[in-house]
């Protein structure tokens, strides 16, 4: 099962423009919605604040290069001992978040349009595709 997850991550990594960059994201390139090219988010309260770093066991890493013909990527980390709710931002009017990887045997449960529950000690990778550009399908990807 572990090797299967690693193979799946390698396939996802190879298909994303974010992993083919020739420079590091630095958080200063803003799109039309005011998001940096890379952001750290609190599970439900938006951008991470200084005090969140000391008290949280869950966070989201967000790559927002939607305008470059690449889907935005959100990697939700739940290092907590309990299930946690995560909310993702709406980056564009047509943005639809789709799960493409889940480290847990129990897939993330979608609670609302941009809200998911993650099991303890799990990681989920989501792509924000425009409605007219569906997420890549993979028989081993997490289904909604």
C-alpha cells in the first residue's frame, strides 16, 4: 500500500506545473484575488498568523498560480489526533476543488462546497480546476 501511495504522488508531481518551476515561490506574486503564489493557511481562518504557528497541528499549503494555465494546488495537513475541518478559498469564480490524493484509507469527507473533514494524521492534495477544465482522473485518486 505504501508503494502504491508513493507511485501515485510521483504521477501527480509529474503532472503539475508547480513542480516544474525554475524559481522558488516567494509569496509576493499576487493574482487578481490578492493571493500570493504560495500561502500557508489555517484550516478555517484564512492566512496563518504568528500565533497559529505555535498552537496548530493542522494547516494548508496553497500554491495559487491559477492564471498560468495551471490549477491551484492545496495540500492539507492534519497532524492532529482528531479529525479536523478544512476550508479552502475560492480563488476564481469557476474554481472547483477536487481531491487527487489522500494518505488515509478513509477519504476526506466533503462537508460543503469548499469544506472537507480530514481524518487524524492525514494529508490530502486538492487541485482547483476551472469548471470547464476537469481534474485529471486516476483510478487510484480519491473520489468525491
